[in-house]
């Protein structure tokens, strides 16, 4: 029974910690312009020609040389 109370207390502390981090992130403005970040990551992947040379095909084989 004692272990049950310890696990309940631990889960409540983890939940409160996650809530604190979420409120902190919202107040700092970390959730603003999420779309801009998405497009920065998307376009940076398309602009990097080095990644295409080492990218595997969908079946796991290496791309064929042209």
C-alpha cells in the first residue's frame, strides 16, 4: 500500500512539473509562429543537396548513380 502512495505522489509531481513547463513556455512565447518554424525546417531539407547523396531509397537500398 505504501508503494501505491509513492507512485501516486510521483505521478502528481510529474504532472505538475509538465504543467509548469507548459505555462512557462506559453508565457515566454515559445508557441508563437509555429508555422514559420515548420517551413524553415521543411525548406532547409529541400535546399541541402548533400543529404540527397546519402539518402536511402524507400526499400533500403542506396540511390543509383546517374
